[in-house]
C-alpha cells in the first residue's frame, strides 16, 4: 500500500517469533496476522513505557514528600547570605 510514512523491516528472529507467539495467546483473534500482532506488541510496549514513566514520577514525588523538611534547622538563619558574602566578586 502506498504511503509517505517511513517503513520498517523486522526479521522474525527466535526472540521476535516467541514474542509474536505470546501475543497470539493474548490476542487470539489476530493469531493468523503476525504483522498485526507486531503492531499490537508495539502499542502495548508503548503503553507500558508510559505507565512506567508515570510510576517513576510518582515514586520521585513520594520521595520528595517523604524527605521534605528533613533538614529544617540544619543551617542557621541567613546561612546563604553569609556564605555568599565570603565569595570573591
């Protein structure tokens, strides 16, 4: 089918074949269309990457909340101003 989009060629190596076989178990209605299974795997992988990114951001935010204020009182008042006064101009 004519297209202006970039095409990709994927060789069905043993690993790719195994992934497609597993995909056929998840989407049995597509088991005869290995190209369609490959697209479904790409979509599922993309969804998993986005989900992992969201979980990673959630974990980072939780770490910030957990540690927020843990150094309160560790430095005296005007500490940064006094430190900056020591710097040569």
